C-alpha cells in the first residue's frame, strides 16, 4: 500500500513524492481507512446505500464486524415498576452498533421475582432465553415505558446508550443477565516498520478494499500539496463503488 501511494502521488521520473516519510503515509492511510469505514457504514456516498444494503457493503466491512458479550448489573428502580440496569463498559474498540441481543432471566410462570432475584443476587429457579433488544431514543424512553404496548418486556427489552455503557430496562418479572453486541470496531492503526518487518501492522480490512483506500489516500495527499492532478484524481475516486 505504501508503494502504491508513492507511485500514485509521484509523477514519472519527477520524484515529487520522494520526500514523503513512512510515518506520513501511515498517517494518511489511517485517515483514509477511517473515512472509508464511515462512507461504507452510512449513506453519504454516491449510491446512497448503507451497511448491509448491498453485498459489496457487507464484504467491505466484514473484517471489522465482531461480537462481544458484556455483563450487566442491577442499578436502581426507575419509573412505575421498571428497573434500570447498566452494563459493564463497552469494548474499547467499539464504533458502530450493528445488532443487539441479550440473555434475560424469568420465572416460567412469569410471576413476580423476589427482591434478591431482581437485584441479580440469585438466579435460583429462573429460566433463561436469548432475545433481541429494542433500542429506544432517550427522549422517547419515558413515553415508551408507560405505554403498555411498547413498554419493556422479556421478549424485547428496551435499551439506551450513553457515555461508555448500555442501559437496559426491566420490570418485576424479568432481569437482564448479559448483552451480546455485534458491532463495527475501530480498526488497528496501520504502521510500516522499516527496521523490523514483524513490527509492521497491516490493514485489517478485506484485501479488495485496499486499492480504494490507496486511492483515497492519494486524493488526500494531492489535495494537501495543491497538485493540479487533484481534480482528475477526485473524478477517478468518484468511480469507486
């Protein structure tokens, strides 16, 4: 990728880009990788399609889609018989949420849990099930919890995100044991080590994306040096899917 960037920026036999340091190319590559992920996840692209809306979008980001299970703990009573649970901290590499499942515990007859069970101190006699969670906006939360048709339930608990943790809401017949996140992670920073090849860090994204990332990097460098080829390079870059 370094060689491709140098070749793309340099003119034939002009050595215009021979002063680019490996650290500078690393910096531009990492900026391009971040921009690439944002473009492919959202709809701010020429095709107006977001993540998993086409096979190419799925394959573009599949290498940075990961699962992580995090535990939750009892926090406090919340509103009219509902309880607020908070999770352990979100993973350090968390970027964008893709899917949210979780394990809930309840009595088979759906009777009211004891105080110890509600606080997660005892799971004796409780059944477990993996169920999808429903994300709700903060300003809609109070209304949703009071609405008997949209309130939190064991088949679809309500959750919100804030700071570096997740909040889940239950009633007196079930608790949340853990949450399974499927998310897009922040990729590792690429780095070329000239002294020790084993110390270099490769791009995590699928190999078919590398040329697009190189093109974006070249585009950024040409813009930075105000090269007249920037407009031509931008047109070529716009042809990428």
